C-alpha cells in the first residue's frame, strides 16, 4: 500500500460530521436553555484556605518597667530563674510561667495562706 491509499482508508474509517443544517434542525434557533436566577443557585463553598493568622499584639515597654522618681527603672514582672534577668515570667491566675523554657511557679490558694 502506498501512503495515499493508507490516508484514504483512514479517512473513510473516521466518522463523518453531520452537516450544519441537520444540527440546526435539532436545536431551534434563538432558544437557549433557561438559566436559574443567581439567588436560586446554591452558594459555592470557598476553596479550603489557610486559616487566618492572628496578628501579634505589640506590647509597650511600659508594661514591663516602672520609672522611679530618681530616674531609675524598676521591673514590674518577675524574671525567670533559669533564663536570667532578660526573660520575664507571664502572670496567670494560678501560676507564673516562662514562655521560653517552660519554667512555672504556682501561686498558693488563699485558703492555704489563711491556715484553714
């Protein structure tokens, strides 16, 4: 077989397309399928996004130090005994804790202080 004969056979084996007039007969001209109004369509779920990150709250230096009358500074919070004087302990309702090393000091309950 020559290449021309092979092309003819493959061309004849391919399905033929219908003429445009037959397709036009099936679908009436100017009639489109009815679309639902936008309010009737179900709300699309947003694509899974990363959760919004919380913005860090900036803490002022005045939250950690008190200015004395003589011009000196006094620390308001306790310093961590493990990390040193540069790291403060956070004050919670029942304990003081260090966010750097995990050290914790627990506060005593009022009942224990009274001795009852």
